[in-house]
C-alpha cells in the first residue's frame, strides 16, 4: 500500500511538472526545489503565520497591555506548534478562508483565530494594530534573508571554491590574451580565473553587508491605532524590538509600506553578481571554441541530434540564458519597488511575488556553471601552440626596454617591425641584436619567449 501511494505521488509530481507554465516549476523543478519552502504561496503563508503569532506573543509579554493575559507555558507551546508544524494542509485551510474573505492576510488572522475559537481574549489581540503590509513586508524580508543565508550563500561559496581550484591548478600555465579579440600580451589561465573570483568575492561581500529592513508601524506608519489604544506604550521601541527578534533591521520612518530601498540594493547586487557570471560564461564558451578547453565526455549524452561528433558547451549557454532572465526581473524589481503612490499602492504586491522567480533563474545558472566547470579539461597542447606562434606580442617588452635606455622612437620602430607582418624568433633576435642597450638587457630580451612573457600573472593569482 505504501509503495502504491509513493508511486501515485511521483506520478502526480511528474504531471505537475509537465503541465507547469513556468519552467521553474516544470523542467527545472528539481534545480529550484530549495526555494519552494521559501518563495511559494505556502512559504509566504508560513512566514505570515509566524509573524502574526510572534507579535501576539510579544504583546502578551508587555505588562502595559493588561487586557491580554500573559501566556502560560501551554498556550505558548500551542502557538509555537502552529509555527513549527505548519504544513501544506494548514496553508490550504488558509486559502479556503481566503475564498470567503478575498483577502490573503485577513485569512491568516482568521486561521489563527480558529485555533483559539473559545478564547476571546487571545482572538481580540491577533493582528492587533497591524495593517496587512506590516505582515507582508516582514514576510518578504524574512524570505530574502533565508534565501541569502541558506540558498544563495552556499551556492556562491561552492562556485567560488570551484573557481579557486581552477586558479591554483592553472596559475602558471601561460595563455595568449585577446584584447579586442586580437592577440595581446600573454597571461596565465589561472590569472584569468583569479580576475573573475576577485570580482565575485567583492560583490558577495557587499551582498552580505546589505541590511534587511522591516517596518511594523500601522496603516500609514504613525502607530495611530497603537497609540490611541495604549498611549503610554513606547510603540517605536516595541516595534523595533519585535523586528529585531526576527533578525531584521527596524525602519521606523515609513508610510504604510516599507519603501523597499534595501530590496532594490539586494536586487542590484545580484544583478552585478550575475553580470560577472555572464561575462565568465561567455569567455569560457569562447575558450572552448578556441580549443583551450575540452569538455569531458559523458558517455550517454548527445551533443547534436544530427552531428554525433559534437560536445556543445550547453552548460555555459544555459547559464547565460538564465542569468539574462534573472537580471531582467531583478532590474524591474529595483526600479519599480521603491516607487509607490502617496502612502501606498498595490503595484508592489504582485511584483514581490516574483522575487523567488528571479532568484530561481539565478541558481539554475550557478548550478549549470558548476556542472560545466566540473567537465572542463585544459588542452595545453593547443594553448602552447597558439602562444608560441605569436612572437609579435614581445614587441611590447622590447619597446619598453628601449624606452628605459633612451632609444629614440621605440614604439614607432616596433610598430613598423611587427604591425601586419609575420614575426618569428629569428626576426626579433636580429632586431634585438641591433639595439644599443646593455648586454644583460639584450640577453634578457633574447631569452624571452611568448610563453615566458607573463609578468607577475602567476604570483598575482596566488593573492586570493
């Protein structure tokens, strides 16, 4: 019987994925499963329930609110159990209530009231002094806080570690640079990955430094209802303490809505992070095309439906596409959410429901990159062949040494020698021998090859 039920659940899940409109819930459902507890409708309701109950418990502990009895251990346990054991059946109950109320937050209030239907004392203080946005803004703040700590940071750390491994593995392997797509002074493979990692580290540090704010001050931000009911209470302080108890930062001066400026910063930061990943995806795609990297064969995978020899760089292409989708949404959030008519309008409500979608496309991209990086195999033969045939890149080194020793028109002379001409070791050696510079400098230039002209690339790679 158990096996039959498990099979039925699997069939239902497969059907839901096949009929889903969004690929996040369909094709990519397994790759975004860690977001469902946070950003789904169930997740939003769960956070709302937690906020309503925690507020009720805080009111109970306030000695100035004498009409609400201090909760005993059993009552607090009952309230905590609602939070700790909240499940999809409970969320469905809330949605059933919403069909009558046509108001999602009021449905949460009524759901909690039903758990204490014989206790008027408690029911009178559920949602006390609150506007719906008090609950909602904290719920979304808690969502983004949890996503940052439990989903994004671990994935970012994994990606950074994989890139760090590439840095250390390839820090001394010389590689031809291609500024403007043209041959340029050599670098090392590891240094190129180090450049990326340095950018990602800076952005992720900024990301984790963002304060996540919440507001809990009533219908238009003035504690109007709170103050008229209990004028002797220090409501700004009570509100701040409550918000801090949820591991958020209090924003006391607001209208009905928390202005979402921190949320715009959160989104902009992820845009920056995604943009670096997009840059990396395109570069790796290019290096695979040049043959610098091969992709490890997966025996049963198919590269092309008609060309059996192909191993396409699909992981990096997939990442690029999903990063673009993620950034498009984050850009809209950052521009739209801080703007609201007068004390509030409802345009932010439907937009915020898509925060998880933007993060979802981002984590699909990171997972694609992790998969793609794991299959990369460097082809040093191709890299070496490419760099050793490019003696013209030493023109920079020669003309710079000429400058040191006062040779006239060094740049112009090397330009005449190298630009548009096929250059080899013999031509450069003859030119160097003709220079009026010290013998030791001449020897250093004669000993130089394209693959040894990498400056401090290897040493710089190790500084991360």
